[in-house]
């Protein structure tokens, strides 16, 4: 009987640096994850020539450019955030603080054991990082915060030998954070706001460059945008957020704390893209707002502080 390729048995390994990694030396980390879609995506192209019939003729087909990309979704703990932050923020920590880099992004490698075969992606860069938290009532899905990384890789190979790294011991800095860890600690426009849901998106706009090759020759960021979406009960505590004037823009922060460990996202200048609330039915009226966090003076659009000392 053929054994099944059960996702439960999959493992994911990570290593800092560019180029083809050596999985037998150096610091190698392995983390639990919810799901992933990292893959090699090839292409076959056919010219749109006129041949006297409507068919595409196989003899004219050629191999097109290759792409190595996908998403990986993790839980959010201070230890995991401290590991991944340099790759989407573009700089290592100063103490416990990660500041957005001016222009740089840092590379890393990933090896995923997908049970039947292993797959390696090297010289990886994070093009998007999305942190989501959502309040659910009894019987709802778990309220764990999640981090989804959208990744582009420069190179790929199948069936490298996986490393022997194991999961770290489950100490306080590896315990996953839940939405309730942000209680009373979501501040927008100088006041704490009751919040049902938030999503923080760091978009690095990474582009693959192709030069005389079917393989990408370079990955580089074009731009950067930090956005925040929040959903609030539409009451007297949040009604002032439905039309914040551009001239009244201010910073904000989200703090998640579990015992002695915490993660703080601090926004430079939250500029609202205004929209008014709607009545969706016989349920509470909510206010969903979309902000773009922008640099103001020398203050970057986002600072991340990770206290991972249990």
C-alpha cells in the first residue's frame, strides 16, 4: 500500500542568507505553520501566428519564464516575529526594535519537506507580510493572530537533503498570541478603540527581473506601502473615525501582550481612506476603516517592537 502524503507530516526549515544554502551548517530554524503554497510555476508559450486554421501547433511551443513564489502562514509569537521581522522590515533589531529600512531587503532560504519530496527555495525575499487578528465569539474559529508571508525566490531545486533541526522548546516567547492579547491596546488617533478585527499589510512590491534567461536574474523592491484595516462597533467611541480629515491624521499602535512578552506595532502617520458604515441586516452596525501609514518627518511608517524575554 502506498503511504499518503499527509500535510500533518510536512516540515519547514529556514536559514538566513542568499545563494544556495548549506543545510548541514549554520543556524537553521524550523517553525510550525498553518499552510503554504510555495511552488515552482513554469510556463509554455505559443506564438499567435496565423497558420490557416484555429489550432495551436505543438511544434511551435517553447518553454516560457519560470517563477518561484508562494505564501506561508504562521502563528504569531514573539520568538517567531523576532525571526521573520528582519525579512519584511529590511533591517535587524536594535535592541528589541525593528525599524523599516530605507531601501534594503534581506534574503533567506526555505526548505519544505512535503513528505513525498523536498523542495528548496533560495535567495527568497518577502514581497508582502500580512498580520491578521479577529475577534470571534463562542463556537467561532480560534482567535489566534496569523502572519502570512508572500515570498518570491530567485532559485529552486527539488529533493535536497533536509536538515536535522527540531522545533524549539515551547517557552513563553513561542506561545502563540490571540486577539484578546490586544485588549485595550489598539490606539488610533490618540485614543484606545474597541476593535473586532485588524489587518496590517507591509507591501514591499518585490519584482523579478529577467535578462536573457528563463530564470529570474534579480529580485528587487520597487516601492513600499504600509496599510491598516480595522473593524469597530459603530458607537460613540468610534464614530469619530468615520471621517478623519487628512489634516487631522495621527499615529496609532497595536500592542499584544501575553504575560511578560509582547509585540507592538507603531504607525507613523495613519491617513484615512474614508467610508461611511452600512446596515448589513439585524446585526450590530460595524465601522470598517482603511488607513495608509506614511512616513512623517524622520519617523518611518512602521516600527515593530518585540519583547521576547519570558
